[in-house]
């Protein structure tokens, strides 16, 4: 006996099963979020070395590409060495070795500076807080000696806030610094565990760098296997744009901030600014934040320099002028030279992205907000242009500035001149 299966009912059954399964999964997700998060956290912890490896490899890729293309391949071509598979493999090995040595040297230099310069500077500021507060008090009294009423009011406010500041410095901050140092010594096994994960991740990163073209080819093969050719082309093109935006902005910003930090250290050393290493570190790190970074770094450093010796306000003034000139150099010469137009955003959208993502995610949001918003902005722009193209309308913004209406034939009608004046 032959059994006939109605394909229509089979499709209905599969659709009903998919809807029921999706509903059950969604309900489980709502009522068991903590369990799922804990499970995901456990798997993420197990895969942490691999995640470290891919992250390190992603950040090391621009350095490796620069060393290979600008140095090793250029040197091989200059020496008239024929490009073969063995030669490319040798260049890749030498490039990974040089990149690894450079990254490890940078990590060692940063750790050495933190241990030898930054930590003692912070401790010295905390321990000398009483002296600095006394200096500021003497400066205030000297400035207001001809106005006793104002001096008394300012003195009471100063005593109140200086007492709170001393309590915070000697209690909260010093306790945190001390507890941080204790945690490093007492949590030796945790530190070794993280260090071990970093070492394993660094080794994985070397393997990823050695076969990064193969990984990219495998990913593209999967995309073309899952999607239609046109859709796959769009997906790969979008991923390429996202990668270019992120790696161009982040690597460029890190290099730019490193140069600014070094220049700031040289300048503050020449100016004999107190705590030059700490001030330069703050200026360099905050410079990673677009637009607001220079102000975020310069304001507390200026206050610190002034508080240390308020009797010589020119020290603070010289520092402010120096940082202003340094940021002008960065904004008009160094930054555009390194970054170029890596995001494609105007100044308004940069400020908008920093404000939005900074308000939601804090400092990390201010750092990655610009490239993330640049990708979102490019996606929306592409959708708008595709829609306009289907309607046979212009994609140029300038043609819409003075448009009054567009008729059914797609002809632009401009605002009458007398209405423009009104």
C-alpha cells in the first residue's frame, strides 16, 4: 500500500513545530537567564586563552602587516630575491618574530614605567597631601587678605572640603592602593593563572598570525556555503569595512596617543613639571578618547601641578600652554596623518557617538563608540542610498538642501528664491 504525503501539511507541521520550539526557548531564556549566563560564563572562562589569542592576534595584525610589506618584502625585492612559497613562509616567520619581540618590549616598558614611576608618584602625592593642602590654604589666605569677609567664607568652605579630601586620600585612595598591592602579593595563584592564560593566548596568537589568510579563506568559504553569492558578497564587504574601521581607528589612536605621551614626557621634563611621568601617562592614555580626551587629561593634571606649588602659578600656566600646543599639533598634523578619514564621520557625529556610548558604557564606550557608530552610520547610509537608487533619485546630499518637493517623475523642484530670503 502506497502512502501519499501532502507536502502542504508537512510544511504546516514543521512551521508549527518551529513556532512552538521558539516559544519554549524564549520562555526558558526569560525565566532562566541567570543559569544561561553562568553557563556562558563557564564556557567563556574555559575558552579564555583562545579568546586572548584571537584578541592579541587581531591587535598584532597591523604591526605584522607593516613589518612584512614595508620592511621585509621591500628588502627582498630590493635584493632581487625571487618571491616563492618558501620565501613568503620565511618572511612570515621573521615578521612574527619581530612583531612578538616588539610587543613584548612595549609590554615590558609599560610595566617597568608603572612600577618604577607611576606607583611611587601616586604614593608620594598621597603622603604629601597635607603639605599640598597647606600650600593651597596659604595661597588662598594671601589672595584674600584684603577681603576678610570673603576670606572667612572661603576658609570655612576650604576647611570642609580639604578635610573630606584628606579623608578620601588617606582613607579610601591609600587603602585601595595598599589593598591593591596586597592583592597582588596575596593573590599570587590568580595572578599566575591570568598570566598563564595570557602566555597561552600569546602562543595561540602566533599560530593565528601564521595562518591568518587560511582562517580568512575558511570563513569566506562558510559564508558562501550558507548564503547566496550576492548576499555573501555583501556580508564579506560589510565585515571588511567593519574591520578596516575598527583596526584603522584603534591602532591609529593607540599609536597617536603613544607619540603624544612621549612628546608630553619630553616637554614636561624640559619644563621641570612635577611628576612628569604620571602627567604624561594621564595625557597619553586619555588622548585615546576622541575630542574630549585632551580636556579629560589636561584638567586634573593642571589642578595637580597647581596644588603642588600654588605660589608659582606660572608652572601650571606653562603646562596648560604646552598641552594646548601639543593638542593643536595632534589635532591638525599628527592625528590626520595617522588616522586619516578612518571613520568617515563629521565632528558632530563624533561628539554624538562619544556622548551616547560614553553615557551608556562609560570610558570604554567613549573609546570604541566612534568606530561602532561609524559602522552603524555607514550601514544606515547604505540602506538610504539603495532605497534612493531604486526610486531613481539622487544620492547627493547637496541636491536636497534647497529642494521644495519631488514630483512623481523624480524631478527636483527648488525652493523659490523669495522664500529662501524669508
